[in-house]
C-alpha cells in the first residue's frame, strides 16, 4: 500500500493562506461531473457537528487502504484504557523490521525511522508503543501497523470494529502482508502467473483474509526476513496484481468515517482521557492565524485508490467531518482526480455556500 495522497499536507499548508483556494474553482465542475458519472467509484460524506450535509453514495462500502488504521488506533487506545498494554512498553526496531516490505509503502516507514532517529547521538534500537502508534497514523507505516495488529490481536481489533460499525465495515486483515499473496501462491500451489491472477480474483473474502493472516504469521516469526526476500519481487508489484489487491482490501462506508467521532463517544470506555489520546494520535499541526483550530486526519492510497478522512474544528467550535473515497483503476485519471480533489476539499472546509451548492448537486 502507498501512503496517503497529499490532501492532508495541502490542508496544512494552504489553510494558512486560505484565500488562495477560491482561485482554484475551475476544476469544480469536472470533479463533480466525474462523481455523478461514476457513482460506483466515489463515495463522499460531509458532516457538520455529526449531521451529514453532503451524502453521496455514503452507504456504499469502498476499499479503505490505510484509512482502516484509524480503527487500529481506536483498539490501541481501548487496550490502554483496560490496562492490557501500556504506551511506554518498548519494542526493538528489529521486531518492527520483520514486517517491513521494501518499496511497498512509498517510503513511509523509512521516513518515520528518520524522524525518530533525528538528533540521536547513538543509533536508536528501541521505541515505545506510543511511538509505534504515532508512526502508523502520522507516517502511515505499514510495518508499524502489522506489528500493532500482532500485539493487539486481529480478533480484538475486529470486535471493536464490529461494535462501532456493524455491517458498515469489513473485518480488518493485514493488508501489507496481503501484498505478498500472489507470489506466495504461485510457489505454494505451483501455479502460473495467469492462474494466480484468476485465483486472486475469484477467491472469497474469508479465504483472502485467511491467507493474509497466514502470511502475517509467517512474517511474525521470521527474524531473518527470508519470506519477504523470497516473495517480494517484481511479480508482486505487477500492475494487474496490484489492481486486484486494491479491490480486495477491507471496505467501509464514508457515512461511518464521517460520523466516527460521535460513535466513539457513545462507547462506554471512551472517556475524556481516551478522547485526548485519540486527538494526540490524529492531530496535525495548525499554524497561528489559520482559519481552523484543529485538524485530525488520515488518508489512504494505492495504485487505484485515493481516500481521505478529515475532522476539522473551526474557530467557533464546530466540527466539520469529511470522508471522501475514490477508487479509479486508470492511473492517468487517478492522478488528475488527486490534483482536483485538493481544492475541492479545501473549499468544502472553508466555504459554507460552496458546501450548500455541492450538497444540492450531489444529494439530488
């Protein structure tokens, strides 16, 4: 999986000079027209104080990519609250490295490592669990994510997901491990590339999840990373295989993620301390003078996916929530959509009249 698209970075930068966003309206009609022409590829939910204003295909489950890491963060906080784990417990970087698959995350894990080692006189060999969680959310490290899945337990994560969302969210499985499935099956079942491709396309969700969990277990016990070296090759990065893998990711709805904050506060264990921990993980820096007070965000992307979840608190104390999921198989179209989506998101956040116009157009 790749790291998130640049919407979050753009929000952080452009909110400081917000007036510029209103000069970028030429792309609006094209983007909205794409939404309407491809209702099977787009889902968008925008809420003000948990009240949906824009609701376009909000109950269609879409592949989540790294957006699902929000749910793992929620389970991480739950287990801290129950005393099952502590944020200060340590893990060696060698343990995390077992799950690192080179060239699969757009440099996210290496960027995180560079950050935690910055200013260290000696090479850092251990980190705390809280640093691992921050790396999962702030940098979208897939290795950190899979380590946390091992520590927290995949079944425990999915029980919490089910409690929050019911049928609005697929069960989570190790999506980074799943990227090695094709090459693993070619050797294990002695099948050709084309047979493997058909196998990935035709297997049901439960089998796909099961094999992903199997690969995850193999990585957990593989100190020498022999499994990754064997199966992380050019075939695993084949575009056709990556498109299939993107389609097979756990899916969820934008209605769920746009209203997640209120759902979390309904959980009996999610008290003020849990809320503060959630803020600390999800919060992005906001410069003085920005038109908003807080920004929480998590994106997700792949070869055919560009997703963004934003929770923005304005200066009046209102919470604006956006979940926008796009699944576009065409590389060229996806790149064009990513560029246009940046200004679209900013206008939704900053211009209430624009929100009303989009709502009228999409909700109809």
